[in-house]
């Protein structure tokens, strides 16, 4: 049964309103995923304060993102983020998953603005095999990262990871279903989507000289080996 939803987030971010505007409109691959070419239409575009993108479909279906941006002192900006739309089935699970993903994505937005704003990015996204959708699957990812229990933001990542020099990776986000790792030239995001009925996933936002095909392949191999 279809039912509307609304997810709202409000908070301050490092950067000017113009930097936040660029991040949520044209630089989404640096912290979210590439949105250029997606079928949504900008129904409001008032740089740098108000942006609304909306997709519509049959039977009243829609998906909408709205960002309201305000200037704040000391080089910071306030962002009100509103994601609204219609879920067509399993409303509670979809809402819980979307809410949790939103919190993680907006944390990554803050990390991008703080450490990498405006730098060119290479984006890669990989999903685990079907087995990674099982209960407990994300624990295997945590083990592969060397972060079984008690991890917290600021901790070093002890495991050897694709393309990451030792002693350069730190945890910037940690909870039961999501892990963020930051290095001097990249943001690595680990998604325990098995909690919401999907395979686990990894995204990489690389701000150095990275080959996109090699980046994709190396992380796909890493994730596949965990569940081999």
C-alpha cells in the first residue's frame, strides 16, 4: 500500500552557503552519489538559498529533495534537508532505511566540506553478493576492517585495505549499520544494508589521482572475498 513519507534534517555545516549549494546540486558524487542525468526536475533553484528537485510518476508517486541554506557566522552554513515522497511497500522498513541513510549521507557531506570541498572526485560504488544480505553480514565487514567492537570516531583502521597506505585511515563514523573511514585523499563508506533487506555495500569518494575502473574492481574484489 502506498503511503507518503517525510524525512527532515537540520544542522550547521562547515563552509559558505555557496559551497553547500555546490555540494548538494553539482558535486553530489563527492559525498552522496552522482545525480547528474537523473530524471528529477529542479522546480526551485534560487542559488544559494533554496533548491528543490522532484521526480513524479504514475498514481501520485513522487520523490522530492528540498534544501534550504542560510549563512551562519565563522564560515558555516545552516542546512535544512527535507526528503519526501511515496513508499509503495514495506513502509516501515523503507522509512527506517531511508532515515538512517540520510543521517550517514549528511555526515559524509560535512566530512567532504571540512576536508575536500571543491576538489575533483572519482566515485565508485560496489555491492556484496547475495549472501551479504543475511543477518550478521555486516559483522563480517567490520571484522575485515579490524573493527569488531568498541570502535569510535578517530580510531585508526588496522586492516590492510585496497589502495590505502597503512596508518593513514581513521574512522569518522561508526554505528551498528554504517561505518565511515577517511584518509588524506578519500572518503570510504561502508553500508550494512542487510539490516534493511539488501546486500552490504561500499562507496568510495576519491580526491586524488585514482583510476575509476581499478578503484571499482579492487573494492569489488575486497567485498566479494569477505563473503566467498
